[in-house]
């Protein structure tokens, strides 16, 4: 295995995967993909306490997935790159296929037993 690939994978894990390690952060990304929002709007939309959302936004910002800009008194957050949503959608499609295959196997197994 090449050193470059190993280094890229380590960077991917450190920056992207760790940023996506919490489902709430993924929900924040999907929400921001629909429209830029401030912390209060995100907290309301996600039905989560504002300090929790702020903490998740800090992680996402540190990993370069979201950026913030001041709009008067408010700080508005937005996605840096919409490809993260494309990647998440691809992973969700893989999960759906996997679950469908598992359900089909379980159905086949139960029909064989009976």
C-alpha cells in the first residue's frame, strides 16, 4: 500500500469521518443543505438544545464542513461543499440496499424453515 494512500486515509478519518461520527452533526449538515441557518433556527429545527447544536457546529467548522458569517447580530452557518451531502446520500443508498438484502435473506430463511 502506498504511503500517499495511507496518509490520505488518515487525513480522511481525522477530518471527515470524525466530523460525521455523531448523527446530530449529519442532521445539521442536511438542514444546512436546505438553507443556511443560525444556531437558534437549527436548534428549533432539530429539537435539540442550543448549546448542543453550538458544540456540533464547532466540530463541523473545525473540520471545514461548515462556515459561518456574521449577519448583524446573528451568525449564519452554511455548508462549505455540497459534495458532503452527495457522499452521505450515497452511503444512505448503500445502507438501504444492505437492509433490503438482509430482509430478503431473512424472508427466505423463514420460508425454508416453515
